């Protein structure tokens, strides 16, 4: 893991909870002096205290480790707020329906920002019976390829994983409108209105 809890994060979260150092220490079974040492960077919590510390501060372990808290502002999930995360180590693709802290292979992943589809990544859409046949004009070599195609509408998300040396194409059930996303391993996440 390339990040660890800092004293400033512990202090900020403790103060947001309205706890004194003594009260926090009592909740996790350490002295107020120990909490003071953590907050002044003279020591770090033992790994066995990470989960109890996160629970006492009202955050997840990932939020505690990253130093940023996630507030759920989505009273009802909305797929139009979709976020995508891709692990640079294993290629795992993770989807969220709002703000999230996502970790894979020991690293915190940034949410991908989608740009409009660029030259060299043109998308062709053909109606075939009750499906859309989607093709991305892009070479699919081992070093440069389209990793996935995803279609997000108001009520569903369909993601098709693609692989190097395969075809950059898929069939998806017909829909009225949504957002089509493609992910190029070199150029990142791109999007377009769907259908064009």
C-alpha cells in the first residue's frame, strides 16, 4: 500500500466527530497520549487498530487510509452519475453509481474523466433487428487496444470487456438514448451520446 494514515487525517476526523483525544482512545483501547502521538506524527497506529479506529471515527478503512471521506449524496442511485475505474496492474474494471473510494491491487484508483471520442476512435452504430451493432475503428494490438465498451442509460449499465487481438465490436440491446463509453488503454475513457 502506497499510502498510510497521517496524524492530520486522524485529528481532522476526530474533531469532525466531536471527540476528544481521551474519548477516541477509550473507544479503541489506547491512552490519550497514544492518540496525541499519532496526531503529532510521533507514531503511527498499529495495523491491528486500523479497523477499530475507522469504526470509532465513523469512516471506512479505505476512507481512513486515503484521507478523504465519501458522503453519499445520492438518495437514490442514478446511473447517469456513473464512474469508471481501471486498475493499471491487473486491468480490473470497476463501475460506481456515484462518488466512491475504489482500491485494487493495493492502490487507490482515480475516477476516470471521460473526454469526447477523439480521432482514431470513431464509433459506428448499426441497427440489427432489436440490437445495436457497435464497432470502434481501432487497431487491437497487444500494446494499444480498446479495453471495454459500456452503454449507460437511466436504468441500466451494460459493459462488454474486450481483449487485445480481438475485435473492437459488440452487440447491445436496442435502447432509446444514453451515453456510450469506450476505454482505450493509451488514450483513456471517452464518451458520446447514444445513439448519435
